[in-house]
C-alpha cells in the first residue's frame, strides 16, 4: 500500500491511499464525527464499499450526462430525506464523472460537507479525484458550474481497474502521457500502483503551489486546448484521454511553429505517445475552422486564445494570436481521410 499526501496552502492536507485492496481502508478514513454516509455511484462502476457507519447508496445514471444541475438537486433532496447533517459524509465511488458530481454535491449540501473519493478509473486515480476541482456541465459547455472542494481522503484501489473497459484504460493512458511531459518520465514501465502514485505526486505538487488555478496549475492542462475543442465538436466518439493524446502532439506542433522547441522535440512527443499505445492523429471529420473558433471558448481563454506549450523555460501558458499558425499545426496532426 502506498500513501501519498496532498498539502494545501493553508496547512491542511489529505491522504491518498493507493494499491491493491486500498478500498478496505475506507472505514478508517471516514471522519470520526460522521454518523451517516451517502454513497454516490453509477451502476456501471460495480464496486461496493463499506464505510463502517449507517449508509445509503444513491445510484445516478451512467455517463457524462449525470453531471447536471438537476441531478444535484435530486440528490440533495434525497440526502435530506436520508437525514444527512452537516457532520455527515459523501462517498463518491466511480470515475471522474462520479467524483466531479459527488464533490460538487458535498461542496454545496449544507454549504459544504466532507467527501471521500473512491476512484475506480485510471483517469480518475491519476487526475480527476485529486486536487479538489468538481462540478457539473451546462448545455453550453463542460464543467461550467463548479467549485474547488478538497476531499478529506482519496482511495485509489488498483484492483478496481481490472474491470475497466479497454477504451477507458486507454483514455487514462492519455492523461498518463501528459504526466510523462510534466516530469514523470517513462511511467508506462512502472507497476500500476507506482504509476498512479507517481502521477498523484506530480499533481499534488502542482496543486500545493496553486490550489485555485491562479497560475502554475494551468500546466495540468497540457494538451487540453485541442482536446476540449475535439470533445465539444464531438463528431467522433473520442474519450477524454484519447483527445488529450492528440492535443499533446498538437501543442508540440504549435510550440515548434513559434520557435519554442525544435523538430526533434516534436518527434519525441509522437514517439512517447506511440510507446503508450496511443493514437496521435486527429481523426477525419473535424472542420478546422470550427476547431479554431472553439479555442476561443476554452475556459483558459480569458483574454485571447491561450495554449499550454513546451519551451525553453519548460511548460507554461502562452497566448497565441496567429490563427494561420494554429490552422497549419492542425494540418500536421490531421490523419489522412
Ligand atoms: N476534477 C478534475 O480535476 C477532473 C480532471 C479530469 C477529468 N475530469 C472529469 O472526469 C470525467 C471523466 O472521467 P472518467 O474518464 O473516469 O470517465 P467516467 O467517470 O465516465 O467513467 C468511465 C466509464 O467507466 C465506468 N467505470 C468506472 N469505474 C469502473 C470500473 N472499475 N469497472 C468498470 N467500469 C467502470 C463508468 O461507469 C463509465 O461508464 C469527465 O467528466 C471530466 O470532466 C475531472
């Protein structure tokens, strides 16, 4: 069993228990004042937990569609009827959809109750369950309503990954490849628990230095500007991590065109994605003009289109105004029809 810790700016911290069988630690990670636990999960997750106190299981629909304000309203009403007080605890059991939803429910119910995340996807364990960002989608876009609400503990039981469909595992590998470029090195060569722990350490270090994404935390969005545009355009069924993988190579192509990195570094991005068994070309069917206009709707685009790019000072946020350059880089990642 590996135990990592996420340190927060005001001296608070929370543990992350990682490894085979980690789920058995749940009861001792429940805050002692809690009398009831509301377990939020999806039928497709198929992981049962024992919080060691009175509990009820609240099942939400499968898929990204569960991240809606009306689901929060429905769950909050059910929590009231269950008798949940502000001392009680939400336990979110599932992938990023469930931890984002359960985290936001906990952030808002009675103006904030404790939440423990039991993360059951690779993407969730290395990314979504760590760092306190939570929220729901609007018809206008993803994650547009949310909060920063840190869990009191996170469990990443690697046994739960055994039932994960192969495409969900591959989606997690896309985020894993991102950590490769954020200093992780050859993470695919590590045993699974150490692989998760290495990513948790990198994310925890970034979150500790910038909990509310005022600056450095933006580097966690490496590869995400194109990824979000591809997911929003949605002409092709791409999982989040698959879109991030293409976005990493695109970011390298943009950085190269800005003179920030040489051609060898771009080739290295393609080589790494291949080694992680990931596709790095944009599938046919995407309109380049639509993608370019979606860049301006990205949450990072506060005053102009912002990319997270590699360069002489490492990976950092950079404004890019040259749409011809962005279009030319799209051609470079486009798969042949
Ligand atoms: N808060 C953050 O910092 C953050 C970071 C990255 C992504 N996210 C969010 O995470 C979400 C994506 O998360 P995800 O990739 O984990 O997808 P997901 O939560 O939709 O899970 C993928 C699928 O796997 C199923 N599943 C989950 N665990 C399983 C298991 N152990 N065995 C079998 N099936 C299982 C789920 O029911 C679902 O159908 C997005 O909504 C994204 O916005 C949040």
